C-alpha cells in the first residue's frame, strides 16, 4: 500500500543550525502539508502546498520556515536558525481526494 | 477560529468492553472529519473519514458518527482489545479554501488484558 515516507526519523541539531526535513508523498497526490506536534500538545498545521506554491500557512510558519518541492517526488521543510522551542514531531501529509495520509514523522530535537 | 475538543483525555478499560470516544468542534461548516490512531512516538494512521453529508462510517470494529449541526462526532470501538491501546485523534477540515486539518487533543486509550 502506498505510504508517505519521512526522513530522518530522528534529527538532533544544535540551536541556531539549519535543518531540512524530507518527505516523499504518495506519488499521485496533489496536496502536501507539514504539521507539527510539540510533546504533549495538539497536532498543529504549518503549511499546505499545491501546484508548486504555498496555498495556506499558519501564523507559526514565519520567515524561519520554508518549503520546497525540488523534484517530482520530494517535499522538504527547511527550518533556519533553529530554536529550542522548535523541538517537536514534524509530520508530512499528502492528499489526492478527501482523505489525508500522514507519514511516520521526524522527531526534531534542538539542543 | 475552529476549535476541536476531545473527551475524555484518557480512558482505561478492561478488554472486551465497548467504548465511545467523543469529539466536538465549534464551527459546523466542515467539509469532513477524520479519525486517526497514534501509537506512542509514531505517526498518524487514518481510521475513518466522514464527509459532511454522511452520518456514519464503519470499518471492522470501529464506527464513527457525525452530527454536524451539533458539532459532534463519536468513535465507537466494539469489543476492545489490548492492541487498541493508543491515542485517538479527531480532525476536521473546514469547508473553505484553507484545506488543512484542525486536530483535537486526543483521547489516550488503554485496554487492559
């Protein structure tokens, strides 16, 4: 069964460093998303991407964040100048019709 | 702004019990509602999706209902098993161009053998 895959599963980075989280959405899907879940909190929407551009972003998704679909298969989230509070589980999701499918997540730990 | 609430936050039941998880949302103009399962430290597995025009969906021992006008959904789990132990999340998608999901805080379920 097709699935959304995310790499790495766990990333540890020093405060101030840049990280790139990678996702391979399901191949025929058209809509792509990033969400995050800080430990013990709700899953929060960050950004949606359609037709090679951002279609919506939350107030969390400020200039520190960027997304890219560099080729036909990958979808990346870049976080610049990471802060301690960026530590969270980051989920990629994709959708063709009505149902969203999520990856297993990347646990980002900023130290 | 859409708010999604799940009650109870945690639930512990003996194996074999039937149980109901509740989800409420403040804006009834939803496009659909999705129930997910999350195992500790893992991703989100989609369980059921209910379109706004539907009243319920069933998959195996799971049944989800939707009352859009009152802003409520329930997830019914029949004959619970220890393997059902996980956190169950509901999420709604609004009926607008902003096609993201808004999540509840989840119900952490423990089914004891």
